C-alpha cells in the first residue's frame, strides 16, 4: 500500500459452522480471527490461505468483512 492508497479495512475470520450451509458458528469461543487488512487484495490472500488450510473440514468457513463499510456507510468502493 502506498501513501496515496485509501485505507479500506477488511476483517478475515472463520470457524466451524453448526451445520453445512448454516451461517451459525458451532462455538463462538473458537473463532479464528485471521486479521485485519488495509485493502481487499491482502484480505483475500489471507482468506484464501486460511480457507485452503481448512479444506478437510466441510463445516469450517472463512469470511471477509468489509469493515470500512461499517465504519463509513457512505463508502461504496472496495
């Protein structure tokens, strides 16, 4: 990221879901907070690595949350 790039924060996290196809986590205390990233590209790379590392567990899912949209609902990019 250069000094001219706008910071668009993204959170990557995941964990085991209560059932395949569900959006409910089996145990919130076991969520894997991968990290917070300054742009979508780096968040996607982290998500991909975490998701590929859990490929053997069909109930484990990782997500990217666009934090910048929560912090600034007027933002429409990223």
